[in-house]
């Protein structure tokens, strides 16, 4: 989750509230109310508004424990947290994603939330998702939202090409490639795919072919790059440069840029994060007919469950109060509002049910929500040096390969040798 590095800068927002009826832990009147800082990475306008409402509602009901909301960025959160943890200035409630926090957890920077979370909260989230935020047996975060990678399709273009809209639970890669070939013409391309930052996508979808990329956990980890791990980039490369049914220019662009081209009618399909359904729904021209196709599957439809997370610094003087706020955030109505605003999958069944009811499954929500069953813990989430390897090694190596500047053997070697450089092993 996210999961997304869109580089959006939003001005910091500070919210406070009050109420006439005190609710929550009693505090010595001489010290005043406890103040918690919460750095949110929500950036879609509806999700920012939903987060503001959650904080305002908490503050109104808890005058003795006030939350100050600040805005962070997915682009800079990792480096920012490195500095903040080292300086003891991290916010009391940290918004991040599971793949990014394991290293911080192993360095002792994150509090164990298990003693502070209710049984109701524990039971609301599938165990497999809890596993994604459990490091060495410690619950270092509460999982909130999940992203899946989906295939958006212009149904008119598929029908004109004689490609039936799939009704099966999953869509195979071979079926995707065939549909892309059938919808490629002199003026349109069957598929666009914004892979400017390709690593998370390749590794998540690689799980559908049994790709693990790593064995072991923490610092006792070895990289594993074999046929299964290389299958997704190989297939993407083949569609782009052999079939010529995938626009290679799109591989250098962001998902948002590619969706714009999709809405212009130049692509029949795009593969992108589920959250981009919001852009399609809001920007689609009149008469534009689209859908989300069934979950993309290799030998299985599995993808990485890399949830967005809320954590608390281990050195925070208010771990219990921060955990109480996290529980409030995870209440079904609150989580559903943020999820619907971000066009992501909430981690709790109750919140997913609310999103399904509110949206009536329209604009791709039915397929997006159903994809939750295929999300599972990924080995890379337990790797301490994964963020560094991802940014410094995997991303540039994949960019070169997908840009047709290297071959598959070179990609394999660069990923393997790069891990040795990063890990020192």
C-alpha cells in the first residue's frame, strides 16, 4: 500500500476540537490534555476530508487526549522517519505501509500494539493481514487499507474487437495478452501500463507465479531470483516488444498518466492500482464505458497484502492513548470512509461491507473488493533492507529491462548482485 509514490505535496493541516462531556482517560489538571501528533499520508481530497472528520470527531469526544493532524507525503515518508526516529521526533501515530516499517521495527523504533488492541479489532482483520504487520512475533502496526493491481478495460473497444468481457473469477496472463493483441490496431494499443516505479507491481504480481524474491527474515535473508520471479517482467517485455500490444512509452510513465491516455481512447486496457478507479470515474468523458476485469492470475491470483499501516513509536510517552485513537480510526464507519475516499480495500469485513453498500458495487468496486481474498503476506515484507534494495537496485534494473536496454539474464544478475551490495552478504 500504496503502496503509492505520487509526489503530491499538501499543506499541513492542524485540527483541534472540544466537547462539553469528557470521555477517555483522566489527566492531571495541572498538566493539561495529552496531545498526540498524527501524520497522515492520505492525499485524495475525499480521504483527506474523511481523515479530518475522524480527527475532529475524536477530539470532540476526548478533550483530555487531543490529536493534531499533519500531512505527510508517500514520496518522503521513509527518509523522514529515519531522521525522526534518530532524533526522537517521530509523530505519535505514524501512517506508512507494512513493507516499509519492518526495518524500523527490527531496530526497536515501533511499539508493540498487541497489549493495546481489543479482541474485536483483532478479530475484524484476517490473520494473514496481521501477519504482514507482525515482526518477530510483535504487532508493530494496525493494518488499515489494501491495494490490489487490476485491469481496467474500455468495454466498447473490447466488444468492437470481438473480445468477450470475462465473467470467470480470474483472468489469466495469456488471456490478457490475447485481448491486448486483439484490440491493437493502427491507431490504438491494446494495453497501457504505468510502470515508472515498477518494483512493487512486479513483486506483488510475481506471487501469482510463485515468485518469492527472498528467503528468510530480517537480516538473515537471501535473495532468490529464478524463473518464477522473472515471469512477470518477461511477460510484460514480450507484450511490449514482441507482440507490440503494450505501449512501451507507458512503461516509463505514472499510472495516472496512462489512465489519461486510456480515457482518450488510445488504450483498450490498462493495468494499474485499484485506487486509480477514482480518476477514471471522475474524468471519464460522457459515454465512456469501462469496467474492472477479474483478478489477474498466473498459477494463482495471489498478490502481496502490503497494507497501509498505523504505528506508534516505542519511545512515545502516550502509547496507550495513541493505540486508543488507532482503534477509533479502525471503526468500520471511519475506515470505510477513508477507504472509499482512497478507492482502496479496507482491511475489516465490516468496513468492506459498508463500502459495498455505499457504492452499490459500481465503478469497479465489486471486482476491487472481491480481490481482497487473493491478498496474502509476501516474503519481502519481512526483509530489513528491502526498501534500500527496492530503491537503489530493483527499480533501476527493472526500468532498464522494461525499457529494452538489458536482457532477462542481466536483470537476474543485477537483482542478485545488487542484494549482495545492499546487505553486505
